[in-house]
C-alpha cells in the first residue's frame, strides 16, 4: 500500500472515530448518566478541551517540534558523455586504400589488436628508401672512419675529413627519419629487410573499448585527415548535466545524483558530482560532470538522461506530517495549552520529506512548544462540531 493511501485511511478512520466520539444528536441520553459524566469544555473558538477518556479514544499523542535536515532535489537533464581521453578517432597518417577490416559498430577491440589493413604503393617506396639509406649509412660510416684515421696522420686535409663526417651525420639523420615514418604506419624498422618489403600496413587499436563509428568501406581511398574509425573506452563515461545559472550556487562536488532514462525511469543510476563548469552558454546554463558509482554497459554515449540532484538545506524546525491539519485552505497545528487543553495555531508549511514538514513562519515562537503529533484531525473535528453547536 502506498504511503499516501495509508495516510488517507488513517485520517478517514480518525474522522469517523471523532464523529462517533463527539456526536450525540438524535439519541436519547440518560440524564442520570449525564450528570456523572465529565463533560468537555470549549473556552473559545481556538481552544478545545477533552476528557481523559476522549484523549485515550482519539489516540492523542504530543511532542516537540525539532530541527531536522530537509533535503530537496533539483531536477535537470543531460546526456551520457565520454571524456576526450577515452574516445579515439583513428586515421592513417599516410593515407591509402582500405584493404580489409571486420569492424562493426558495437564490437569490442583490445589494445594492440589489428583492426584494419591499408594498402598503397607509397608503403613500398618508404621501405625502399629506408633500406637504401641504411646501405648508404654503412658506406658513410666506413668512409668517415677511414678519413678520420688519415687525418690523424695528416695524410689528408681537414676539409676532406670534415666532408666525410658531414656525410655520415646526414645519413644517420636520414635513416632515423625514415625509421620514424615506418613506425608511424605501424611497421617495425628492425624487421624491414629486402626480403620483407610489403605493400600493406596494419592499423592497431590504441585502447581497449567498443567501436562507435565505422566511416569507411573496403577499397575506399582515405586521406591522412580522414577519420576511419572511432573507439570508445566506456570505463570512464560520465553524465553531463545542463544546470541553469540560478541553480549553480546550490551545487558542490560530491553531491549525490540519481539519474534515469526516459525508457526505464524505475531504474536509477547513482552518481556524484565531480566537476562544475565555470562558463555559461547563451541559454545561461553550465555543464556539471558526474561520475557513475557503477558502470553499466547499456549506457551508451549520447543517451539522454533525467537526473535529480539532492540539495541539503539547513536544519529547519519541523513537525511530523500527522501534526498538521488543513482547513479552509490553511494549515494548522494544535499546541498544548494546559491539562487536556489544546490551542489551534496557524502555521506555514514548507518542504515535506520523510514524514516531516518544514515550518517556515514563526519558527522561533514554536520552537519550545508542545504539539499534538497524533490525533490532530480528531481535535479539528471536535472544534468544528462545537462551533456549529454554539
């Protein structure tokens, strides 16, 4: 049974009990019994006095207003986002034709796994240039060492030695440069020989993750600037929420956020705020980043999310919900005025949370008062019936 239904049944039962307790119209009353019965008194229209028997029957209970933390929630919207370091766009530095690939969106790939093969004649030329440069480097090194020895014995001029040294250094630079180009397209220079020259180059996945986009097909020529694939590492996905400027001051790092999708609002995802944006959009909003307490693989980047951010207010003065009655569009509570006497006072209710209601007005005057926290509706019915009888 829902809490609202329970409250309604409780109040209805209390009303029936009150009417049965305080109503006596239309019945013959024994005058002798009336003389010995303790009769309730009504001092004025704001105070009601009950007998001990009526208090017991109505289930009257009293207590003090207390300070309690009342948490409110800020409702916002946003979407699942991935930080830049967890999303990789894969291109091929030298361009070429896509020879093969089995990637499909949603597939999982591991770091270092071959995800595609590229093919182009420039790969052959690059390997050829590298091997030629290595051969020339070997000759330049030997010539440099020979000219160095001759220069020591002054058998040649310094100019010849310096030229041999310059040729050797230039050739070393050439070999290093070409080796880096080979590494750039995924080839190991140490394994490139005249017997291993190939026209194909492999593309390897730089991270573990899921393929989010495939932008090419087999046989298509791609330029170095073209994005072939996009891979997402979902382990660090976060929730990016749009918060209006007026609400930013209510937020701080570490606050709890409960998020849910439109398709399954019953399933809640617990998050916490890790970063609050420092700039505003044209709509006077900023982005608040939240981390999920537990990763769910069903949450895909771009998924629209609703969220409720818990905002902790101060510890205001509160009364239990059962202590507050509504009459003629106003809210009231009964405070204990004396023995078995109760005075009705108007209150200004605020936020209701976990069975308690915040008192907005005259809280300082109500702080040390004793209130009826159970049976308030019975008192209201008694006061109303008494007023009608008079």
